[in-house]
C-alpha cells in the first residue's frame, strides 16, 4: 500500500533521512521505533508531504506522491496524527472534527463517521461543545485521532500517540488503535518511542538509528532480539 524507496530528506544541509526504504502492506499495523532524534517523525513528514524528500520515491498504492501538496495526499486517503496532538485549541471538539472532514463532500457519510468517533471515544461526545484547548492531554489525543478519522483515511500515520500520557490512558489509546485497524481495515503506520507497546500492537517493526533503517523483522522477533531489548525495550516503561 505504501512504499518508501531510498528516501533522502534534508533540513537545510542536515541529512535527516538516509536511503530509507520501508513497505506497508494493506490492512496491517507496522511500527517504526528508535531513539529521540533518530528520524522517525521526519519519515512521517516525508510521507505526508510536509517535508518533501530530496531524492528517492514515496509510493502510495503504486503512485509516486513525493512532491505533492499535503492536502492532495490527504484527499488520496493518507492522513497523519502529528506528535503533540496539534488540535485547534480555540475550536470546540465538534468544530475540530468538522475540520477533519473539510475536504469531503459526502455529508451523509460524514455524519455516520461522526457517530462512529463519538462511539469510539464517548468522552468526546460528552465534551463536544467544549474548546479543544481545555481538554486533558489524553482527551486531546483522542480528538487528534478522531479528527484524522473524519478524513476517512485508508492509511493512518500516528506520531507518538503515547507521548506525555498517563499509563492508563496510553493503554486505552492503544486498544482503540487496534480496534480502528480491525473494524475499519484501516492500515496503520505507528511511530512510537514506547517500543514495547508498539511492538505488541504491530505485526512488523522497523528500527531507525540516526536517519537509517538498521533492522526490520516481525514484532515477535524484535521483542525477543537482545540488541533491541537492550537498546529500546526499557523505553516508556
């Protein structure tokens, strides 16, 4: 469904991604793990068009999308939930969700999807008239995921959904991620510093170090790998 082929991305003269190649099959959850500054967020931003690669290809369902504007990539069915939530703090919960559906014309289906996200996150339904900025961190993360779902993505890019949240909320968010994948067949590319949690929810994983993919395997094998255990599995615990 998604393929990165020898992607190189730069910030000015800083070479952030170095020949990164990743494949995501339809319907699966894959995860990209690594330390802070490894290039995980840059990988997602290279896919979604926010920081276009300088060389290499990003293929979505076989079509090159590198260099396309982000809103066109969203309209193709690829949507990112950014690190740090980035909701609209002065808009209500309901208005934030409307923004997620901004590019859509199928109003009957939009209403159905709105009902679905309120069912998925009852807390948001209770707070639909509340300003986004007054929600707790966990509620804002729920809102950020829901806003992305309102774009009806076929591939959802999640950037550090556990960041700064209490363990009980993190557990709930990850249960929802699995549910979205199973119920909607939404493919999920998960970037996460909590490697243990990410590998438990994903089928396959990639390990990134200083802008390079250094390892890829099934999640079970990565969880059992001594090198991965020593370097990453203490993270987020």
